[in-house]
C-alpha cells in the first residue's frame, strides 16, 4: 500500500514539473502577450531579413510595442514584406519612423527596432513603413572585411617591391670632377 502512495506522489511531482516547464517556456517566449488588446498592422519591406521569424519582438527604446505577424516574399520586387502588429496604445508613432532588424547579443535572436521620426502624421492600420534597414548578416560582414583587406595589401606590397627595386639599382657613375 505504501509503494502505491509513493508512486502517486512521484507521478504528482512529475506532472507538476512538466506544468512548470510549460509555463516557463511560454513566459520566456512572451507568448502570453501575443494577441492581448487591440493592434494595428503595418508593413515594412527589407532586402534581407536574416533570421527574423514570425513572433519576433518589435521594440522602441527597448520597450516591446508589438510583434512580427507574417513574413512574405514580394513577387514583384523579390524583397521580404514583413507584417507587424503594433499595440494600439502606441498609436502615435510618426509615419517617417525608421525600422531596422537588430540582434539580441552577438548570436541571439533577431527582432525589429523602431526609431521614431519627426513627422506629424502617424502610422495607421495598413501603413507602409518606407525607411528600413536590413539585417546585418555576419557572413556578409566578414566577406566585406576580407575583401577590403586584400586590396590595400596588394597595393602596399607592390609599392614596397617598387621601392626595394629602386634602392637596389646600381648608382649611375658620377661625372668626372664631381664628388
């Protein structure tokens, strides 16, 4: 009888642990905030979204103001159209605001940061954000760095070889009577 009670107690604690992990997962992902309260949707177009995913946070000055709703390829421009749901309480964002894809930490998840503009007109449901900055892709950055390092080194090497050749040339004989 005592082993049966022990099995029930262990089962209860296992279920409690699974429930705690479930709650912790949703808290960490902030899924509990999705869909709460009224939102309005805007669209931003990017050349490269990197690792941005639907559900990613949208922040302004470090404060979460919305979420990425959907990401699609524009069949005409071949760019990424990102639909963003912004909380209705942030309905005074200037129309000329700048959005950029940022990374949390060095290799963290990507999110959208909003830098407010100065226009008197504000974003409304269905607005298109015109000023965007694509994700910084680490591989492209490394490639650009290596390419920029290769060019100047070759020029410096050629200059050094030219100077060395000039210094090795035999001196022209001096004219008679000139020291």
